[in-house]
C-alpha cells in the first residue's frame, strides 16, 4: 500500500511541484509534466477504486485503449 501511495505522492512532489527536483533542475518539459500529471491522476483513481471495491473495469478504464 505504501508503495502505491509513494508513486502518487513522490511523482507529484518531484516532478509536478515547481520546486521539485525535476522542474527545479530543468529536467522535465511542460509536455512531460502534463503527461505525467494525467498518468498520476489515472493511477490514483485506479488505486482508489480498487480500495473502495469498484470493479477492475472501472478502475482501469483510463488505461484501456478506446
């Protein structure tokens, strides 16, 4: 459980926060930030759904090809 929350929290802190390691050292572009933000949002939603007992079809709908 801790590893899942670490992916979400540290991904945001290190990459998406203006003072984070990646932005602070100019190692991530605006396009990459947008892509990572979307991934972390979908990942956090999947974790939430699975913990809440929602089916896998709903939890992973953002990751399935249209």
